[in-house]
C-alpha cells in the first residue's frame, strides 16, 4: 500500500511538473520592435506595424510560434531621424539579457548609429528594411540585413535602362543629411561614370524640406533622359510631384524606395512608371507571393492595390526570424547568431535566400520592378 501511495504521489508530482512545463512553454516570447513611431514618418511606422508585422506574427503563431511559445512584439521608438536618443534606448535594450535579439530598427541611418554599440554588447540585430550601401568594412559581427543592395543591383538596373530606354544624360538627386541617400548616391555616381553616361546635374536637399523649386529648375534646364533619385520614400514622392508639375517627364530610376507607399501617395500617382528594385513583385506567380498579396488585400480592403516593399519586408522578415529562432539550439544571443549563418536556400516571398556570413542576405538575382497602377510593384521586363 505504501508503495502504491508513493507511486501515486510521484505520478501526481510528475503530472504537475509536466503541466507547469506546458504552461511555461505557452508564455509568450516578448521581443522589442524598435521602429519609427514618432516624428515625420510615424504613419510609415504604424503601417509597417499593422499591415506587415502583425499579420506576420499571426502566421508564425498559427504555425506553432517559437518553440511552442506565442511570439509577441512591443513598440520601441527609434526617434528617427534623430540618433542620440535612439542610441541610449538601444543601450538599455542591450543591457537586458532577457532580450535575445533586436528585430526592426528601420532606416540605415538608425542602424549605422548603433553599429559600434552592437559589437560591444554582442546582440544579433536583424533589420529587414535597411537598404543603404554599407560604409564600414564589417557588420560589427552581429548585424544581419535583408534588402537587396545598391552596389549589387544599380549596375544591372542602369545598364538595362541604358539599353532599353536609351538614356545618355542623367540627373542625380539625394538627401544631404540621410546616410541611406548619401551612400546610395555615391554608388550611383560611380556606376554612372563607369557606364559612360553623362551626369548633367546633381541636386540635393535636407530632410523636412518641401519646396524644391530651385532643384526642379536646375533639372529642367539640364534636360536629362532620366532622373536617378536617392531619398526616403516621402521626400522622393514630393520631389517627383514637383518635377511633373513643372513639366519634367524624364523617367525616374531609384532604389528600394520605389516600393514605398509614400513614394506613390505623395507623388499623387506621378510615380507610375518609375523603376527600381525590390524584394518582391506582384506578378510573381509563386504561392508565397500570391497568398501574401491576397491576405494584405483582405486585411486592408484594398482589392485593386498591393502591399508596398517595406510592409512586405516585415511580413516576410518575421517568417525568417521565426525560422532562425526555431532552428537555434537555444535562445541565447550567440546561438541565434549562429542560426542565421545556417540559413541556406530558404524559400521566401523575396525568393531563395541565404547568409554566407554576417551582413547582407544573398539572393540569386535582383528583382527589378516598375510602379504600375495604384502603386503596384510590377516586374520590369
């Protein structure tokens, strides 16, 4: 009898322990999501949160979450375009050892601001939307990016524009106080020279400027065959609208911002026909792409439009993040870093991806796009 009682007590204890473990496993994995939640681009940040991140999280959790735990994010403001407050915030996040990874950050300017801090505190940073040419010799050994890069794509893009559109004379515009724009303009300037194109004028301005009369007048006088733009999406849209209003009809060539909803919105449709590169196009017949477009349309009620490139980057990026976390041997920072380096041939909305080292993701070929009706990113054939 004593043995039976002891056995029953042991069974009860075992069941209680198992029940506690199960309950523990269902506690959410809560991660910070540092992004643009104040300032002039707050609407951009809220759109990424609502249209891209949250649907991505819902899909991850429907598939079992992270090691059986629901994934959750909470907002942290990066204070873009400021950097000093964001650096202080990042240090605070880094000091919390319960935070295994930083996912988000956003603009290249904000990512460059924490470059040194990331190396010091040794935390993996996964940024799906930084699309600026990287000026440092490394990625602090912990930074992973997801966007296609201008140094890889601009030679292909400009060569195709030269061949298909017959461009010879090019105007270049960029934002003076944004590292994303300045670094990408440096790439384009070099490629333009190497291709033997004529750079007929360079025009620049600072973030938050809204009247581009002098820049537009200079571009109009130069009579370029194409305008190569490197700005945040809203600034590019505003500039393009003023170009079109003043009779400049030259095609626009740009980078990943071609897929920004603000580029379309603030140009008042003038962005139609602009070309650039993205991590997806709406014409891609693969199920992952078409299912995402259908889900976005259902969620937003915009049946005639399609998700922009940055919203897509975060929906797609959450799936990649879940893959990395679920394949890490544990949720330590070092294990997560190593798990990124095992991603090989993963099929995503943006195609097949892999990391061959810390830094930028690799894809087989660039995805060239042209803005169509309602801002849709169509394949540029």
